[in-house]
C-alpha cells in the first residue's frame, strides 16, 4: 500500500471520479445503482482503481454485496491493515 493515504470519503470521491469519469457527488450513504455509473461494470472499475491506487487485491467474495460507500471504505480499510 502507498503510504500516507487516508481511506475516507474524500479518497472514494477521487476513486469514483477517475473510475467512472464523472463528478457525481457521493456520501457515506450513497448506494450502488443510485450513483451515476455505479452499476456492475462501474463496480469493477471502482474496485480496479482502488486496487491499483493501493497496490492491493480483492477477492470476488469480498466485493460481492458491497453496496454503499461506507461498506466500500470499511472493506478497503480492512484490506490494507
């Protein structure tokens, strides 16, 4: 993992902007399919961007069911610890 990266809402906003190529406003409560571009393909783009940014890898069973920004942040934090 890259040092000095805080995994929080601001981090996810950057990830979503790059992965989905838009500036959609997200909050901790933002949900899958309610955010522009966060569909099944968008989900994989987001996961891929997180993996690339942090030099980590998620397993398929870890990312299934991640349907809010809060859950995505929690999963990412667990993965880097």
